[in-house]
C-alpha cells in the first residue's frame, strides 16, 4: 500500500492454496492480483521446458518421480502473456488492467515458514474437484479432465508445484460433449469472454480455438 509503482501477482491455484492465501490484499491503483483456477505453479509448458533443459544441462540429476505422474495441464502461460501486455500499458500510459476474480476459499490458516508445512488454504470445489472462482480458462471451464493446482499428501519437492491431472472416462465425456460442435461452441464462448475481459491475448484465444477444433468426442 506504500508504493507508487505498478506491481502484480499472477498466482496459480497451487500458489494460492499452498502459501499466498493469508497474504492476499485488495487491488489498488498500483496493485493487481490474478489467480488462475486449476493451474499449477509450473504449468505443463514450463514443466516441459524445465525437464528438457535439465536433461541437457544436468544429465546426472535425479528426476523426482511424481505420483500420479501427470500434473495440471491448464495453460496459465496464456494468462501470463496478457499480464505482459497489460503491464506495458499500465506503465507507459497509466491504463489500469482489469481486476480478476479470486479463487473461492473455504478456509485460510496462517502457514508456518517451513518447507514441509501443509497448505495454507482449502479451495471450495465443485463435484468434479475443480476449484471455484478465479480466472477460468476454457481448458478448465469446459473440462475434459480434472485439473487441480493441489497435489494432496505430497512431500516437499517439485511434484507439489505441478498439481494433478486425471482424464475423464469415455462415459463422462459422452455425457458432457456428445458432439464436437457442443464442445467447440462452449470453448469458443468461454474463450471470447476471457478475451473480452482481458485475461488472454488474441494469440492465446486463437491457439485455444485451434486446439479445440481438433478434439474428438468420446466413442459411443
């Protein structure tokens, strides 16, 4: 509250529930927080890059096995791209970025400063285990899998930063999206809403729609 320089916190669901929830503060003319529902601290794009660079530069390092193996696949880097664009406008023109809805929490506990401390908050979730509130990318709001930033019962280490992913079975997919058209219409609707709100860029919206156009409904 004592600064006059634009500052921003872009938080994944992992960041919010593990440590950041007790530190929340209100947006102001000089401060913004965006929280991306379902996203992990290191999204799949970043995790892949980290693994490839580690294999190249540190061939002898021990790769920590994660159980389950798959981390969240919510592409929070699409939101990060929008943050860069808005920050430029904010600094150069004084144009404030839009506010983002917070992830809904059912409880918050001050978190001890310890690597093995439990999460500092519990997110309110729907029947599929998805967090409520937050910036909701189409990959999360029109789900074909369960994505969460929280990997429960995980010891300290990189796995905890990658969240969890579990694909829906064919029966659920058939109920949700009996045709490709139903799926793509919903993806396009959410994507356009996020673009209009300023949470993604035009390039991110085009990428999301292109990927959705290749999705195939579950076999009956």
